[in-house]
């Protein structure tokens, strides 16, 4: 079995997940190798993610602080990333202790069922980030296939017509701060409106991961369809307030187009130029650029950098508020 142990930066050292990766069911134990650096881990994640990669993160005591070792070990969390439709990503999240398995968003049923069947997993939860059809289109069919499945979605996705649900088959409506348990794995609901009025994200503290739907993308952000620029700015700021090593599972592969826009307003940013090289190489190999991290977005995503002096100067907005700079950037991207 592969075991990858990596050390996060010093201030984060009390959290040192042990990560195990493998590719679908065809991966054998002899295929596994060990790494000790986070960059190697990232490389391997990306190598595997061309098809699907499983990421298992759990707390270990090997690098834990003394106070940490006294806490109960959280359950193993497994995350599987599946491409769907033309550019969507779907994520399976499984509690290693109980076998409970959630799918985050349901653009289409076939790739989800195929992945579940190959792993002999039973779906127990659907977690929707927002009402758009490329995120909820498979809800009803999945519920037919797995009658016990529990569909969870944001309460604020309200239809105008009473009695009509914007999220098909919804069983539980959640609000900001609510907890959703998939087996023993706790997900914290974060309201992040702007793209839609009810859009939410699901933060999994034990896996240092968040499913952010169409709010934050790698090097970009979702279009502001229903909410205001102020709402979207606040939502992105909220996600960026998570620890910087938090992995962000975005719902679309839009990264190269986003980087193209980012370069047009932040062209001197060395981290951004380096990221472009990395992402181009990944896409040439048909591999995913998702997940990203909070830290990476803070360094390279213009929608997270409206306080940056160079971007402000470029826009001639040195004296404006961050939210005004954000709104200008979003409008420019809409017309890019
Ligand atoms: Zn959407």
C-alpha cells in the first residue's frame, strides 16, 4: 500500500495528514511509491488524476504535537474526482470508518454510477452546491438508483413558485454554519452567494478540503448571475479565510482560460506565470488542474487579489475599495 507522508509548513505542523493515493480499482499495491515532500505529493496526485485519484487523509501521530495525540483520531476521508459533461468535476467523499459515501453535485449520472460500481460503494448522500442543472441534473435518477440516498442542498435556493423545489428531490435544506455528517465525517456548510443566491460550499476540516462549486475556480471565480458583486466578493473572501493549505475542489476545469485573463491584469506576477506553465503541461496530458489551494489562489487569482498594488495601479484604481476593484475585474472578465 502506498503511504505518502508530508509535512506542512511549521505553523501547521500539528496537522500532518497521511495521504494514500490509488487509481481506481486497477491500481495494485506494487504501483505505490513513497514521497516525503508536498510537491511530490502534488505531482503524484496530478499524475493519477487523469483518470481518477483517491486521496485519503487522516491524522497521524508521527508528527503530531503532544496535545494532538490525546484527541480522538478522525475518520479516514477519501475523495475521488470524476470528470463529467464537457468541463465539470464531480467528487465522491467517503467515510473510511462507516462506508457512507456522498457525491458533491450531479451533472450526469453515468460517470458517477460507473465509479461507484467499480468501487462497490453505495451512495448515501447527494450534496448540492447550487441549483444549476449541471450540478443537480442527476439528483432524481440517483435517488431512484439508491432509494436511501439523502439529498442535501442550500435552503436559500428558493423557487418563486411555492411548492416547487429548485434542487430536485431535496431532503434536507441547510444554512450557513450547519454541519452535515457523511458517516463520521463532518462537513461545515458555508453560504457563498453571488453566482446564485443560495450557493453554498462544504468545508471538510478533517481533510483540510472544501468543495466550492462555482464560487471560486482555479485562477478565477464564477459569474455573478443572481447576486451582487458585493456578495460574491464576500463569498470569495470567506473561502480565502480558510487555512491556506486547504484544498479547494472547484466544479469546473476553466483554469487555462482564467489564467489568460489573469495575465492581462497581473502580467508581472511570477507565481502566475509559473502556474501557467504547470497548468499548460497538465492540460497537454489531459490531466486536471483541480484541486487548487487557498494559498495558490491568494498568490495567483486576481479575484482574490483586489488589494494588490500592481493590479490596482494597472486599473487606475489605487484609491478604490477592494470590492470595487473586484467588481471591475469581474466585469472585465465577463467581456474578455
Ligand atoms: Zn453554476
